[in-house]
C-alpha cells in the first residue's frame, strides 16, 4: 500500500483494541499484517502537493498548506495505490513499481477500460437480438475464470508452490474445476488459447508439488480437495486435442493423470478393484462412479496419443463403469453395494447435500452424465425411443426435491432439470444424438430466456468461476461442448441474427441466423459452413479456429 503523500501514522481499531502503527515515508505500513483490523485511520503530514509533468506527485516540505486566508481550506490531494502478490511483500512492492510507477489515475482507469474492451470484443460482436447487454455482462464473468497468482516481477522461481517445477511465470489458481471443465474452459480455448496453455502448465506444476496429483479445486493457491472426480484430466485432454499442449507437456500430463487415477482418496483404487464405486465405500458413490468413468475415458485418449495401447485399453474398460450403476428396472443410476445389490428406499427426487448418493443433485439430474459414451447410455434404455421418452420426462417431472438436507444448489428448475447447478448443463443438447434437434433447439432457447436476464439476480445458481456464464455464451451463439475432450460442439439455437467471434491470428468466426433475434425464430431448417451444406449436428474446434461462416436458416416452426 502506497500513498501519494508522507504518512505519519496509522491507527488500527478492532473492537476495543486500538493500535497505532508507524508508517515509512513511502506509505508502506509496517506490522499491519500481524492482525486483522476492521477500521483504519490514516494520519498524513500536512504538506501541500502537486502533480508534475511526469504525472508524479511532488510535495513541498516548506509549505504546510496554510492558506493566506485562514478561513480558506485547500483540500489535500491523497492518492492510494495497492500492490498485490501471492508470493511475498517484496513481490507486491515490485509489482506495484513495475505495473504502476506514477500517479496518473485517469490513465490507469482508461488503460483498464481498454483492456476489458479488448477482451469483450472477442465474443461480443453480436447484433439483431434483444440480449446484447447480458451477453456482454456474462462475457465479462467468463473472462475472470481463473486467477493469475504470479505476475510482473515474479518469475517462475518465485512460485510459492515449487521453485523448480513451474514452466511459466503466469501461474493460475481458483479453478472450480468440477464446474468449469464443462463450458468455461472450452470457451477459453477459443477466446484465450495462450492463457489456457499457461493454465495447463499450472496444472502440471501443481502435480509436481502435490505428490504427482492433479489439482481438484485450488482456491487462491491452496488445494481444497473438494468435489468429486479428477476433471483436470478432461481439461488436459481437451488441450491436447486442440493442440495447446506440447509433446513434452502431454507426457507429463499423462504421468499425473495416471497417478491421480490410481489414488485412494479420489476413488481410483475402488474403480480398479470393483469397476465402480460401491455404496458405503465412499460418499456420493453414484456421482463419483459416473465422473471417474468420464475422466478415465479422457486418460485413455492421452494414452492412445502416446501409443500406450495397453494402458488405453485398461482405462477404456474403467470408463464403462457407469454401466455398473444403471438399474434397468427403474432406469436410473443407483447406489449399489460391493456385492452388486441395490441400495434400498430409492427415490429419484431424493437429495442429500452431503453424504448421500449424488453430488448436489438427484437421480434425475445425474442420470445423463456419460458424455464420452452417449450411444452406450442410449443402449441401456433399449433404444433411442425409450431414451427420448425418459429425457422428455425429465423436463415434465415434479420439480420438488425431497430429503432431510436437500442441496441448495438445485435451482433453476424445469421439471427435474436444474439449470442452477452444473450436472444438468449438457442435457438439453442430448436430443441431437436422438435425431430430434428441434427439441434441443426449443429447450436451449427456453433456458436462455427463462434463466438469464439483464437485471440484478438475473440468472440462477452460482456463477462458479465462469461456468454459468459460459453456458449462456455458447448457447447464445448456437453451439455447446457436450463432451469437451472430444473437441466438438453440438448445434443448438442461436439468439442473434449475426455474431462474430475473434479467434485470433486475424481470423473471425461468424454465426449468421437471420430471424433468430429480430423475429425470435427458434428452429433451424438448414445449416451451412463456409457455403457448404452441413449434414451433421455439430461443428469441430478446428472449424471454428480456422475462421469462417456458420449460417443457419431459421424458422418459427419445426421443419
């Protein structure tokens, strides 16, 4: 903390305790970090100051600021700058000196506004729709996904995790990975691929420091170890598929993935022994089984890339563990004991926030999480017709959730679909796999309109470090990553007549959907990519990053 004028003392008050702390001439307070204070009074030397031609504040020690007219009081201009560092006090001072050496407040404000505008322009070039304002606001939320915890003066050798293993001075933290792997990070691979590279190197540095384990939910530089799964494996696999990892990084990633997948704490050892997570062996056993199945599929993908086919076969087999907890009688994923008997007293609308069978949800909401093998999931229902009927029922079911301690995260209900929490986020797009894209289009548009509004408390649930915003941004553009590690995006229903994404290197990806915004048309009659009729319901990551034009012929009626 630095003031523009000499600071003589700081009085700190917490409750009945009062302490006066001496400050040096640069306004750097000494001893303040030792306690937590709620009120601070700053005492300044009564000196007159001015801003010189170099935008630095100068103080005249011979002028006490006394006015010739004792009745006139000229206010003292005091500016405050704060430097931050996750590494050291000296790092904070150096960052402040390097990033903001002068006292030109207006210049700093203008530079910040320009930096934000530059980022927002990457995916806010939309028109012909009523929701441009909220699109811009939520784009800002997604940009904040992941916090940079080293910067400016802090080299890789200053990294507080490990001085020898960080690959980049840009070390990130605050990854709500259980949430953000679904859409927030896929969006960053389009808008900020270089940032994603540093994030993935952060994951590898984390593994070097944390006994070979991938991050789970690091918060402000501290691993919280909360939430199920090891979904950093998904994000690393996605980065590899999108050419954002070097061959060396892929090898290091695979070592960390494999070690994490065999770890006892996360459930990998149980998957190895039983092929699923038995009830009674680990809380939220159904969710953990489903999510580890997907993570293991991702690990198999990396093993294939590296030519480790035996390992790949092993993890592909584990990725089928989801089938072990599917009950064909009730047609739900259910808790099962190690002797293959089902846990009794089953209610698909039952929720226990902690200690139950599902993470922050019900059987209805977790039934659909098999993003790596949707054809296999459909087969469990004996065909597409039965699966589609079950999917229809999800949106029509009684929205009430029962239980002694139901999860507050279950919100934004359409039937038992809960948009306010992440497990439901891909579900509306599953109709594409059934040959019923009009249902995906209708549901995606319904969710956008019902749960995202440009007003205070305008959207449901927890932002979760950019995920809730990213779902909106993708869906507003008209596509969504059901399986992020597949590097494909399922088509939905855009809400703008025209949108432009800056994908870097001078390229733009345009989405044209005349009538989507101005007329409110929901349904898609035909799709073309770069002038060629598209005979599939997805586009690839490379097709977006190469730039081009995706054009959707919109209609108010189902074709």
